[in-house]
């Protein structure tokens, strides 16, 4: 995140969660395998955060916005085919 963005956002942000690339890719795989959704990695970020930090959301109902299917086909299949 750039300095300008952070200067604007820091007053309105309560918490920031760090999500590893592997966790995001796992979310993209789950979206494809379980819901037949094609999502670009940033589109799977919210689900990746929810899975990686599930202890923060115990007993709460949450919504993950999944957006974006603008992902290179080779990149998408590389992610989906990983175990």
C-alpha cells in the first residue's frame, strides 16, 4: 500500500489482516472446486483472509465479496491444479 493511500485510509481502518499468497491461491481453488467460480487472486483475497484468520470470525456471520475474473488462463490453471 502506498504512502498516499495509507494516509487517507488509516483513520477509517480498524484492523488489517495479512494474507499469504498461498492462502489466497487456496481460496481461489476453493471457489473454483466448491462453487464453480473463476476468480482472480485479488477476488479471492477476502475468502483467503476469512480462512487464514478464522479464529477472529468464530461465531460471527461474515460476507466475502468475490469479484474479478480477469486472470490469465495459464495463471488460473496453475493455481487450480496445485494440491
